[in-house]
């Protein structure tokens, strides 16, 4: 038996429950992972908060994990090749990652680079693949300056690092307390809040070529539309409501084009993390049974880095 967090209803954090489940043995093309860290992302609680289709209840929670292989299906290799019982791995995208063990498709399982802790490995891919796609859909190019909303967040920090590798200059927003984090990752920090447009203009007098929104506030969208001439060079991962009317792009892991792009990006991103070119700042880990406390911190909007549940 394993333990697993599920949402027994749609709503706030009180609908999350810890339950006992059987872990099925892996069939062909599957492996079983004993979870050492469950990565946490805002989507974990957001899709429970906004869900309506009751036929989906109870909802599994969590999209990425790291751990150790405990069983491998017949004639099965993991996505990075080979794979043996005892190997350290990471998996993305999975369903129900808040679990002590789970059986998942081997095509979504990769060897964990030695350099990464379990908490880092479990938090690498959702944020990094999103960040990579944001840069790609706005055609950000070497030598350009772009504006990034939420540069101190998990996705933001990954954008900063990946943009740096591509030679793209980033003016990145953060709270006063987290401006140093943006600077640390070679971004040009700017405080969000009233007067943001003027502060960005002062820091980028030749203008910004594109804007990437990892926050979703009206401020982020308004400032982006003011500073970027072509709305197709603005992308948001959090402000979906205004996109159709304003003409900017939105992307999300459930969209077929995003899923295809992000799946294809995984090997490259794991390789970057394995060389130390892409790091995953962990703010805090929580014991597995304290998922609700961890989700409370995450849903406050300022977790200060990635969080992980540790069985
Ligand atoms: N569509 C997708 O595919 C996709 C994928 C991943 C994430 N997302 C969404 O993208 C967003 C960011 O995800 P994440 O994992 O990076 O979250 P995170 O680590 O919690 O980061 C949140 C960011 O938002 C900033 N922020 C909070 N309140 C703000 C405000 N009022 N004004 C401006 N900035 C504010 C924070 O800055 P400070 O901490 O400095 O205050 C921080 O930089 C979430 O809404 C998430 O659901 C979407």
C-alpha cells in the first residue's frame, strides 16, 4: 500500500485528503517509483479550486516527482535509456505525484542527474519546460531585452537562467524583498507595483522587444501591452481571461501544442541541470503528511523558491 493525497471535492485546501492506495505492478512500458520528493506547483491547488466536473473526483494531485525505481515492467526502458531497480529518477508529467509510491509510464521517467537532490529533481521540469516555451513563443532572440513579470518565482528564475544562456537580457519584476534573487540570476531587477512602466522604461531606454508574464495580474498585462508593440510578442501563463480581446498569447500544459513542446524539451533541460547551467532553488521541504501546510505557503503567492513534499 502507498499513501497519496487527493482532492475529494473542488474548492480550497480543506478538500485535500491523505488516503491509502494500492500501487499496481508495472505493465509493459511502465515503472514503479518509490517517491523521495514530490515537486509542488501552483497548478496543484489551482485545478482543484477551479474544477467543476464531479465525475473526475477524487482528483489526483501533483505533476512531478523524483525517487527510486522499485519495479520495471516487462521489456521496458525509461525515457533516458536503460533503468534498473534502485536507480534514482525523476518523472514528469505524472498524475498524482503527491504519493509515497506510484506506477507511471516509463516514457516520462528520466535518470536523475547526480548533481540534483531529490527535491531539486522533483521540481525541475514543470517550471523549466514552461519557461522554455515562454521564450520560444515570443521568439526571444540573442541581443534582445525582454520584460519578465514574476522573475523571483519558480518559472521566472528558470526563464532568467535560460534567457542568459541564449544571450537575452531580462528586466525582471519582483517584490522589494526578492530583487536580489533576480540580480543573482543575472536579471535586471525592478520592483512590481504602481509606476512599473516608468521604472522599466528607465532600465530599458531602447524598449523591450517582448514580455513574459508569470504572474497574471492586470498590472502585468497592462504594462506589457503598453511597452510591447506587437501583442503576439507577449505571453502569459496565468492571465487567460483577457487574451482573446487583447491579442496576446497564452500557453498551458494541457494545451496540445504546449504539451508537445514541453515533452520534447525535457531531455535538454535535464542535461542543462546536470551540468549546473540550470539550477532549481528550493525554499523549503515539508514532511509528506503536511501537504496542506505546504500548499498554504504556495498559495500565498510568495513561496520564495520551490517546495517539495518528502515522504
Ligand atoms: N500556464 C502554465 O503552463 C503554467 C505553468 C507554470 C506556472 N503557471 C502559473 O504561473 C504562475 C507562476 O508560477 P510559479 O511556479 O513561478 O509561482 P511562484 O514560484 O509562486 O512565483 C510567484 C511569482 O509571482 C510574484 N507575485 C506574487 N504576487 C504578485 C503581485 N501582486 N504582483 C506581481 N508579482 C507578484 C512573486 O513575486 P515575489 O515573491 O517577489 O512577491 C513570484 O515572482 C502561477 O500563477 C502558476 O499557476 C502556469
